[in-house]
């Protein structure tokens, strides 16, 4: 997969996939190509069951400066040239959904996604990290809902997700002011799990964490992610019912036996990978 993309480098080793922004000189902004490439990479890994964990990291001084401003400078923006305001509004909504799906695929992936942030994580970068499972940051990192600074409301995923990850009052403050949230405060508020002195220390920790997750039963890990996402979006009663339905169908005695046996024999467990998904309808 490496070398096939213009905005990202991709490697897969020991069941861990690493997606890395590759345009540091351009502050890793989201160009039209990036919006297409990222979901294509994630879906290829997830649907093909090519890894058990995904790590997303970046290069250069900043994680990402967000949307490439050239996108806004295009005469038609993300809409066409029709003069009918209602048709333009419908088209805008449909085009925006495609951008939203570029990050939703991370939330919907069957496998966990660990994201590593250094320097600035601005605008669309906040949308991106909000869709991931585990967030790590360097101590010099900061987060900024910058859309207010260019006269717009963030619309790619920040608000539906960020209010589940940190206190609402801080989401409001960041949204209304466009101020930077430093990594230390992000750690205090629970937006990030840990902070690190250097980017390499952060990546090393992410790799260690990913290898640990990859050693677990993929079916159980996938189930845990599905249950957490479901609990986030539903009532407690709904969540209790759904986990019962899930385990009634997918609790594997054979997988549990392997876990117990491996522990007794002091060896690594040998679990089967998730199965690839069909790319076409039956």
C-alpha cells in the first residue's frame, strides 16, 4: 500500500496499520485528494481485515492546519454554479456528507484507531481526532476549533462527537472564541489519554499500545468498540439489551478457551483475524 497516495504514507506490520500524513511543508492540510484518500485507506484496511489496529500520525511541526484554504477559494466552493438557492443548498448538504464520511469511517471501523497529535491540530483536525478511539499528544500540541475565525460553524463532525469526549462548557468556549486548547488542558479534560515530551516517544507508545490490542481476540475487541459506540448513542437500557443480543450471537467458547489455555501455558494467544467484508452485493 505504501507509495500509492499523494497525502499519506501507509504501512502494515505485525497486524498494525500506520497511516501518516506526508505533506509537512504544506502543514498537512486537507486538500481534495486527502478527503478522498483517507477514507479509501481506512476502508481498505478495515474491510479487507488487513490489520487489527490503525495508528494515525503526522509529520513536520504540526499535525494538520485543517482544510486547505484553496478549497474555499474555488468559485463554486463545494457547490455547483446553479443560481437556484434551494438546489445549491441540497447539493451543499450532499457534498458535506461526503466530507463527514471521510472521518465517520474511522468511528465505524471494526478495529480501534489510535491518533497521535504533535503541534497544531486545527479545524478539520479536531473533526478527525474526535472520530478516533484513543488520542495521544505531545506536550507542545494544541487543539483549535478554528472555523469561527473564518466566519463559519464547524460542520464535519466536531460538535456531534466532541461533547461526548470533554465537558460541554469547554467545547462551547473553544467554539465561540477559536482559542487554542493546550495539550496539558486537553489531558486534564480527558480529550487526550496521555501526553509525551517528544513525537517519537508518542509514536513508540502508540505502537506498544497497538501491539497489545492486536494480541487480544479481534472479535472481542471489535465487539467492545461496537458496544462503546452503541452505548454512546443510546440509552443504558438499549445498551444492556444490545450487548445481550451481541454476545448471544458472537460470544465464542473456542476463543475463550484459547485465551485461558494460552495463559496457562504462558504463551501468546492465537486468535483468528476478523473476516474480510464483501466489496460487492451478493
